């Protein structure tokens, strides 16, 4: 019989119960015991749900209060000093949270920073980076995996605990004084102990995740895998290891992975369906093969016929000892259940599958494989019918895409000529002061939006209030001497949602929450049809703001690549095609803003880097179309219209050529925390256009003095000619309060004026 398996279930709870439990605990309203009880109830509910769906291998220890990598580090004793752990015995919960969130400084103590947080592969989940040193003494502080097995068994459910594998654990960690892989010999005995404990607790399978196997591995990793899995196979001979790989294909790593002494291998056949044949050819015949057929990264219903075809092909090959059917990866990256979405267009809802619905697909595929297509005929018909319900292509969108020309991605003239035309038009002083777009989203602003949503005020009353706030902000910017003011984005709920709600082809869920980190969740929009712009989106607001001032008002848009990367994207078109559709919609908005007299337009692309493929070999292609889409959205304007862009992430070195190829007249970047060192990439590349390096770290409530910002500007001026420098904060100010923004911006103006006077 084929095993229906799951690799991991969402932790946050169908109604974000974990978020509520965590935040009330952090606020001191609930005890540790109450928090742990809420978490246990969530785990029991998801086990019951998976069991009820017919899943045979139900994951355990896939849960984490904050982050599973953090929990792994704590269980293995990889806890840096200074966070409240004695170095012996279980790591207190308070230490987990101190590592995750930092310890605020007080008069008596300097506090401690949180562990660095970074993206989990190419997902929007963020994990905490374990901090190791050559002196890290690994020890099993608590066998959370064995405990999870016992917790399930106590309620009658045998589970398959999920363990982040030792090599991926080390590759995902950071150490200053040693290559993390060198710590493997010290780590393996602890992993062996974990496995023995799991076996003793009564599990027959363990899932060991090694997602690094789908990436470009560093030197020495192959040998590390061989050593590690030889040791783990010996540690608990009665325990079957399923080695799980996901987020891509194994490619050149397949030959050695196939030889690792494990009971079974899980492969991602959604991201890399083509690897099935190679895996079937390479895998020794005594291995189990787990087929990742249901997309754990996206919200679409599975094409059951196609998935079943792949499974049948695997079965017919006779190569694998036995088969499992599973999602491609843990379901952590999709929302809980469609059941809560009562307001979605029914035609769209029929085409979706969230975590709960994906479980049913897994079970159905396993059954279809064992009992034949006839046994799942109704499900196959429903799957076919849902696919046939895809919205009809928008012929106008298709027609426009067919007529794209290279000229549409080219500004009229090279930068130098544009800069001259823009200077003649705007007559800006050196080091012009601007901001990134948003001003504080205060309680007042949020209340207005909430009252509109509840129907307590009408659109006109809401808009009038937003205009009042905009007018106040414009007046204030004039008073303090901001050279290029912004309208403040008060009317926007979110930089993607605001545009998605006005574009055709987008849909929004009510409860489609996905964990981003800790208690933070996002509800990504769903791009399900051809994207187009039925009407102007921002022109009214920008034109109103411009009417209040003689200074150039900067229009503010979210770029096509960011719109794409922060959404669930339809899977029946190449991503680059969807991105081009969005780019054309933004291009229309850019053209309308220009026609309405807006002379500067910022197209934000903070998520451009987030779309980078995991493999180096795939990156050039992504960057090619991402840059092209940005240029398509921006290049509609004349020379005298100034295009800005903004990016806030901390690395440009490896993509500086592409950043330059975007050819924005001005780019603002986040640099305050890095002391301008990020500008090195721009300097050594001789980046030709204008740059606004952030001089105020808006992530901190601290108000910087003018002297500090002056110092940063001076440093910047040593790397980039002052004639091409702008002065601005690191990012938008929506999360800050006016009490910080007012003095900080005034100080920023003062700093820019001081340096200006010295030029
Ligand atoms: N214009 C946006 C703002 O100011 C940019 C946000 C971002 O970079 N994430 O809020
Ligand atoms: Zn930003």
C-alpha cells in the first residue's frame, strides 16, 4: 500500500491562535503554562485533522513556538552565552524568546541582540540563524522529537517526527571562528542520541530534512553528508530514516544522495518534476521513494490527473521498494483552510487548495495509485473541471504582450542627458532631501480605514480625512525644508494590497495567513487572472498633493517584481509573463502620473532580491526578466521626468550590474545600519546614476542627531560624488510615530544643508 504522508503542518492555527497566545504571553497577560497549553491544543488539533484526512505518516515536532531552527539549536545546546541559559539542562522558554527577540538594554545592563533572522531558502518564512563557535559544546538539552512522539502516542497517534538534518543545520548556521561544517564530528553524537530517543519513544520512521541538498553545495558538503548519514543509520537501526529534500531538484547532488544509507528519499516533483526519471534510475531498489506531488508552496488545487501520472510512472518503473505520496514540502507556506474563505469568488475558490485541502489531495493520490483511476474518478473529474474554470484569457492583455518591443524598455536618452533635463526642470540643490514614501500610519489613520470597512463612514468622508492628513504632511515637509516631498501614503493599507485591490486579476483572502516569522503573518494576495489596470490608482492622490506645493511631489508606486514576489502567483503561466502583465499595468499608471504633472515617480522594488532562484545557474534568467519588467514599467516617461526606485535589503554586491541596468534616475537604499559600507558595491562598480543612501535607521525608535546623519552623508560622499547623492531615510516611516519622524526629518534636513554648504 502506498503511504499518504505529510511533511509538516502550518503552526499558526486556523485563526492565528498561536499569534494570539504568543503576543498575550509576551505582554505578560498569560503564564508560560498557559502558552504551552495553547500550543499543545493546536498540535492536538492538527494531528486529529491530519488523521481524520487519512494521512498515514503524520508529522510531529514540526511545530515551534517561534521557529523550528531556533528550537533545533536550543535542543542541541547551540545557545550563545548571555541569554539566560546555565549551560546545563533544558533551555528555558525565556531563553528561546530572548534569542528570538533580543533583550532590551536597561540602566544596569546592555541587553543582547536577537539572533540574526534570514529567509528560509526562497520562501517568505524567516528563520533564526544559529550562532556557533569553535567552542560550542553540543549536548542534547531536551529531546523535543522524542517528546513529540510521546505526545502523539498518548492520544493514540503514531507520528513521524521531523528533524532538521545535521548538515543543513550547520550550513544554515553562522560561526565567526570556524567553518560550521567542521563542527559535524561534535554534532553527530548528539543527533545519534536524538534518534535513539525517538526510537525508544515508539516511532518507526523519522523524517530528516536536508533542504540544502537542492542548493549549490560548498566544498566538503558531499563528504559531510556521507559521514553524517553513515553515523545516523548506525545510531538507531530499527528506525527508518526518510531523507527529505524540497524546494528544487537534486541535480548534480543526486548521485551521492541516492547512495546515502537511508530507508527512503523524499523529492520535490512540483518544483522539479523532471527529476523523477533521474531519481528512479539512480535510487537503489531497496529504498522507499516519497513523491512530493502536491504543491506546498502555492495555493492552487493539484492537477490530480497529471500528479497521478507521475506517481503511476514511478510505480510502473518498479524501481522503488515502496512509494509514499506527499506534499512537495511542509505545508507551513500555505494558509490553513479554504473553509474560512466565504467571500471568495466561487469560481476561484474551486481552483484553490490550502493546507487542509492539500491533505485530501495527498490521500486521494495514494488511493488512486493503489486502487486505480476508477477509485478516484469523481476527484479526477472535479480536478479537471476546476482547471477548466480558469478565467478566460484577457485578449487585450495578450494583445499588448504580443506587441512589446525592446524600445518600450528603453528611456529616451542616456542618464547624463536625462539628468541635465531634470536639473533644468527641477533646479534642485545638491544633496536634495526626500523620503521613501510613507509617513506614520497612526492609530487615527488605521481607525479611519477600519471605520470605512465597517461602513461607519462613507468613502467620501474617509477620503476627505485622508486628504486632510496629506495636506498637513505636505505643509510640514515644506516648513522643515524637504526638497522633494511625498504625499505620505495614508490611504494605503499595504504596499502590495493597495495596488492589487485596484488591479484586475487579483484576489484577496480573509484568513489566508502564512507565518512570516514568530508571531508575524502575511496574507499574500492571489494572482489568478490576467492582470490589467481598469482605472488610474494613485493619480488622484498624487495630483491633490502636488496641487498643495510648488516643490516636485514624488509619486509613489509598487514595482512589478515586488507585486509578483509578495503574491501567490498563478501557475499556468510563466512567472515572467505574469510579471510583464503587472509591469504594463504599472506603466499605464506611470504614464498617467506624468500626464497629470507629476515630475518624479518612485517605483519601489524592495522584493526584487527575494525572487532570486536558489541555484546560481538559474539567477541570470530571473534577473534578466525582473530588470526588464522594471524597465518596462518605468521607461514610458520623457527625459525630464525623474524615475526613482527604492530597495531595502542589505546586499548589492552580487547584483550590482542588474541594479545599474534598471537605470532608475535615483535609487534609495537601506544603508544606515551598515555605516555606508553597502555603498562599496556601488563605488567599485562605478554605479553611474544618482543614489540616496539611507542615513536614518527607521527600524529603531531612536531619533538620530543631525551630526550622526552628517557623518554618514560625509562617508557616502567619499564613495559617490556628491553631485549624485540624495539624503533620505532608510525606508518608509509607516511604522514610526510622528514624535520620532518630526525631529528626525528636521535633523536630516539640517545635516544635508551643512554638507551642502561645504561643497
Ligand atoms: N514606499 C514604501 C513606503 O514608504 C516603501 C516600503 C518598502 O520599502 N518596504 O512605505
Ligand atoms: Zn524600504
